[in-house]
């Protein structure tokens, strides 16, 4: 039994059965197709749809995989009611790139990368689908299905798909995200005209408000010479935070948000989670931080906690930056990045983060030991009446770290701890 029909994919009808997606694929070379499916069944990543099994029938195969209940990126881009700022678009692109990089690392060429093949699961996490399976795609009888996303070198009688041709398609997908238009060259009806124009170097136009770094990435992907295109692993948005143009993504409705906070105080974590999630998926940094806390402190799911902290921290939420630093330090054991995120929060006058930066300098975690820097950060935290800072300044005076040893000063700072 196939299940409930939900649509027609790139090379077969798609059904839902027992919360799994079932794709019906007609083929005359079942043995070769099964070999391809066996290869992709072996790989797993949080950024791709997991393929579980293949069911053999007389003249077709049923491919069973994860079901992405929240639909495709294309449907989100086409929905004018969904707000999508540039920071959120970058996050989406970043996750697509991670999925594509994973496929390329496993010698799998996607061959059909576009917004309709980027899915959202129950938690609105990005999943790439319809990747690989060259035998099936080579025999597909859907003319022009992905022509508008194809690299110029593929527009021939015997196209040779490659990592570079995937990167060109990534550029087209980034154009979709930038323009919120899911049909490239929509004004052109004839395939032959599109082929001629792309071969001659013509490309789609990016919106006028597209940030310069985003434009640069797209243009690199669109290079006419395939050898000049980057590889997926070259794109690292987390390393170019200075280029992010952060905007106010607040979409909170006061009453509902405060209700979520109240649920959290009442320890009704499931109810709080549901409300915070509604705001978090729309880009609200505070809600993303709260989701991170629930995953971190209540559900003990550090991978999910990291993801939500990271999204919030990228929007300059200082509490999330502090929490992200703690995750890097405690669970990832990456002291350099931990110090980086602590410092971002500290520079926003988060006194707890200022104490953490001071501690990193005090003990040489991720930075060179420097008592003067440590004392400077403790002093900044002390200006905000942070008792941990009071204690550590007293300790520095008692031991003579970065200051002349002075017991009376040490005692004065210690006393401040008890008076606060």
C-alpha cells in the first residue's frame, strides 16, 4: 500500500504512509537503481532527508524516507505572510551549504538543487532531498524540470554533472531566497532562449537590497568557468560575523509571549516550548534563546540547544552569546570559540560574560594567561555589582595578581560579597 498521495516530485509520485514519505519510481533497470539507493541509505546527516529502504515491485520501486511535514522552502518563499529578514536567509543558506558539503564529502552530486528540494521537518530544520540517484534522473521524462537551475556546461546532449554544477545551482537557489521568487527567468517561456542566454553569460538579477557579501557569494557560484566556482566548504558564514547586517526581527505579540514566560516560571515546559517555538521559527531572538535553554537545561539535548543558541547569538542576543560560550567550553571543549562568544556578550555589558572572559584570561583558557586583562574585566563586572567579580578582585589583591598585594583592599572587596 502506497499511502496518501501528496504530490508529484522530480522523478516520481510521492505518498505519505505511517509518517514516512514513499516515492514511487518507475524504472527498467531495477538492479542499477537499487545499487544507487543502497549507497545513499548508508549516509546520515542532520541536513539531509534520511533514506530508509526501497521496496521492489514488478516495474517500479518505492523509496521510503523521512517525511518533512512542514513542506518545502519554495512554499515558504512564496508565502508573503512569512517574514524573512536577511539574517534568517543567511541561516537558511548556511544550513543548505552544510547539507551540500556533506553530500560532496561523500562523493554524491545532488543534480537537482532548488528550493522545492529543500524541506522543513517538524522542527523547521532544513533537510535536502532528491539528491544523487543519477540513473533515475538520467531516465526522467520530465522535460525542462531543472533547466532553469542548470549550469551552462550541462546544456548539451551529454551533460556531465559535477560538484561545480551543484555550486552553480546553489547560486540559483540563493537567488530564489534573495528574491523570494521560485522560478528563475520567469518572463521567458522558451527553454531554447534560456539555454542561449545562460550559455552567453546572462544571469538573473539580484534584488537591489541584497547585502554585498551575499551578492559576492552568488556571483562566485554563477561563474561561467566551472573551475572558478568555490566548493561548498568554502562558505563559512560563522567565520564572517562582521559582515552580517543584523536587523530587528521582533515579531512578538506581547500577551502570548508573556504567557510563554509564565509557563516557564510555572515549569510547564511543554506549553512554554510550543509558544516560544512559534516565535523562534519566525526569527525572534529572545524566543530562540529560551528554546535553547529548554533544550539545554530541561531536555538535555545539547545539539538542539546549540542550534537555537547559535541562531539567537547571531542576532546579538547577549544571553544566547553567553550560553553559546558555555556550550563551546563545556561540551565542545573549544576554548577559543568559547572565549569569542563570551567576549561578544561581555562587550554588551553582560556582567556574567565579563566574569567569564576574566576567568579565561585568569587561567589561560583559549587565550594567553593575562592577569591584567582578567582584572580589567572583573572591574567592569564589579561596576554592575556582580558578586563573583567582587570576590575575584579581592582574591587578586590578596595574591598580588596584576596589583600590589594589599590585604585591606582584599578584605574590602570580600566584604562587598556579603553585603550584596
